[in-house]
C-alpha cells in the first residue's frame, strides 16, 4: 500500500493473494470509496485492466494475451471472471 500525498489514504493497493492472479493492483487517487482502476497480473504480465466510472461501476475492461497484446476491449462490464 502506498500513500503518495500523505493524506492518510492509500492511492495504490497491491494484493498478492487473489487467485488466479499473482498480483492485483488497485488505484484510488481521488480518495473515494471505489477505485479508478484495477490491474490484474499473471506471472508478472498485465492480463486484465478495469477502469471504473465516477459511480464506481466498470466503464472499460481490457484483456491482454500472454505476450501483453490487447486482445479484447469491452465497455460497461462487471468484475473479473478469473
């Protein structure tokens, strides 16, 4: 967890215990109850990126293949399926 501006809120949170992902990184730079983005990694490679709207709903979801290439982009979808 990282509090970049010293306001007592964590702008970056990392989880290493969210199977099947080796790392889940959450960005919350505005200090709201919901993040602006969540990034899902598998063995060090970004595999899924979710961007949330102002209400905290998924606004954009991008999937990447094992070489890091964008393979799918969807708007307004719900959380990761694994």
